[in-house]
């Protein structure tokens, strides 16, 4: 199957992504990616929190309202949370938020939730790279009178 011109054309050469990281696992995975000199796009603005459960849906919505092209939420793998059940709470909250974002017209490609352990530097780099590549195919995200929405 061949891709159409619109699918292969870069519409947003430099999308900006807000990246929420838990301090204990995904944050350490990101640190390891850096110290291991793994290559990934510099399009992310990292925001470190003690636990992914501290990321409220409002934080994600505000990131979009302030002009983020995408939001990536990361946390510990299930069973590895330093706060026991924080990532389960995050999963429930972000799953509901994902459905809400889709209902209000935000492309599902703009929001991602993933689990990354402290030793998964390659997974961190791959996840960021994949998200940036997906967002490059979409136009810049605009909302609130700043160009309309998708």
C-alpha cells in the first residue's frame, strides 16, 4: 500500500512535546539515554514528577492550551511503582482523558501514555523518536482562537 502525499509530507518540521516523567523509573531511563549518548530528537520539554499519579488531567489539557503539539506521559512499569499503585491510578486517569481528548477533536496521535523502567534507555529514545515522527506528519496544533483546532 502506498502512502498518499499528505501522509508522507512533513507538515510540522519541529513539533514541541511536553514530556511528563516519573522521577524513579522513566526519569532514570531518560537520564540513562542521555548518558549512553542515545540519539533522539530534542523536541521534548521534560517535566519531572515524583510519581506519574501526580500528573493531573488538567496538566495535560493546559499543555495543549499553551501550544504543545503533543503530550507524552511516562511512568514505572506495572508492579514497579515506588508508591505501590501510582501507575495504576495514572493508567485509569489517562485512559479516560484520552477518550475525552478524542471526543473534543484532539488526534490520538498527539497524546501518548507509556511505561519505561530505569534500565530502558533504548525504549525511551525510541518512544520519543516515534512520537516526534508521528507529529511531523500533522499540522501544528492550535486551539483557543490561535488558528482553530484539528
